[in-house]
């Protein structure tokens, strides 16, 4: 392909659809189309929104004087593909069947069938790039002290790998040739050790492990939480909400907006300062732990996600962990860019495209005497 390919990227969310077009890795347009609640209420299940979301995408293309015929490849989020290795998968009927029958009732499952529909209509390829369920953990990283509960990988894989690829390029090297620790600090917070192109150890954003985040509790002492569960005042929903929605900064200072917390600190709010510093402290501890995972052979520490736009926050983490390796911040998220870049690598043969089989990258420990996974 002599000219830069045109890539359409897609990420269907619960109340919006992220759409972007790129020429190579240069942005043509980016849009985050918000869907009115009354329109979404007309659909009982996420899968029923297929035609609605398809029209949204085509209308957005038309608004930028583009059509499907202008697109050379499609790339996007594809819902729950289950635990997979990282990389690029061709979106085919197997992918579509798996995600639509996964039992997940979230519009993300529309990513694969929408992109596959476009691919069939145009004769162009469609790709799934570094999906959220990417799980490349080494076995020892999975073990916990609670029999039957094992660690799994649920992190911001797409953005994590994209910034790691960018950092490697800045060194004149390939992602597969370096070791880095990446911390994505946004509404959720994930930290991972990347060893030669694989995320060998991470926290689990969905299950509530790792540093506390703007609205998630992270690791907490277990016995007090168990007591809360049985005190008659907190039901299951209350506790789960603190783990995944109302904990962290939100629970401690009443907001998950780092900018608002920064303003409070400037106005002398000492509690806000302590809490915000504590989040950075926990991120630093996680980074130090993953440095041990990599046996101290760390080529760089990368901070990304929205909170990483805060130079003061970044500086405090760098002050604690800069002795391990150089610290580089890529504030914000680059998920649409990562989807486009993955498609370009696939089209140019820079990275191999895999065929999805549905077989998980990890299905539990099966050796004799192992306790069944109940995590």
C-alpha cells in the first residue's frame, strides 16, 4: 500500500459511541456521539441496538463527507472475547458469535458485529486490537492466599500497550525488546509489568485490586470489609459499589475529579492533599513491586490516563520511583489512536494478525489437587 490507509475505529459505550477516522496514524476526525436516554430506553438488550448504532456511525461518516467506501480497514473494541493473548485478531464470524453469546449485556458487544458487517460490505479487513480481556499473566502472578481465588488480568490494555509502543519507539527500540512498567491513572487505575511485549503481572481493575483510584477502592484490609458485609447496614450492592463506583477519591473526598481536588488543595484543603498524595503513594508502591517482578531490569516507567496530565502528581511519583528507571508521562488516553495504529501494523505486515479460536489464554489451574477457580 503506497499511500497511508484510511482506518475507521469504533468503541461503543453504554451511552455513547466513539468513532474516529485516521489516514495512517493522522486523525481525520474524532467524535463521541452521545445517545439520549429516551432513545436507548427503546431497546431491551444491547444487541438490539445494532441498527441504531450502525446508523449513528454512517451518519457521522456522512457528516465528514466520508462513506464506508473510503475506508481501507476497520478496528475497534469487540466486547468480551474472554481471556486472550495481546495482539491483533481478525474479526470474523467466530469473534462475532463469541461476543454476542458471552452473556454480557453491554453495547461493547456490538463492536465486532458492526465492524464485521462493514468489512463484508466493503471487502476490507476488520481487526480487534489488544482487547480489554487480554490476559498474559505468568502463573505465579495468579496465586493468592485465599484458596480458589486467583488473580486475572483486567486492565487498560489497549492504552497501556500503545504508550509502551510509543515509549519503545522514542528509544529507537521495539516494544517486544524492552521491559516497562505502565500505570494508567484515570477513572480506573491499572498498573502492569510489561516484559518483552507481554503484560506478565497486573492488578485487576474490575475485581478491585491494586492502588485505589478516583472511584474505586483498590486493595483494602479484608477483615473490616467482611464485617461490613454482615453488619446489617450494608447490602451486597453497597459494598460492590464502593469497590467499583463510589470508593477511592469519590468516597474519601466526595469527588473523582482530579482538577477539583487540585483546586481544593490550592485553597488549603489538607485532607484533600493527604488523600491525593496517598493515591500517588500507592501507585508508587505498585510500581516498585512490579520492578521486583521484572528483577530490576526496567527500561522505563510510563504514566498515562487523565490524571497523568497533572504535572505535580507525576512529579511526586517520579520522586519516589525515578531511581528505578526514567519516568515518562503520556497524559490522557490514546485508545482510538491505538486501534488505528494496530490496523496499520496489520495492513503493513509489521505485526502478525491472529485467528481467534475462542480458546482462553488461561482457563484455571487444572493440576491434581488444585481447588476449582471461584474468583
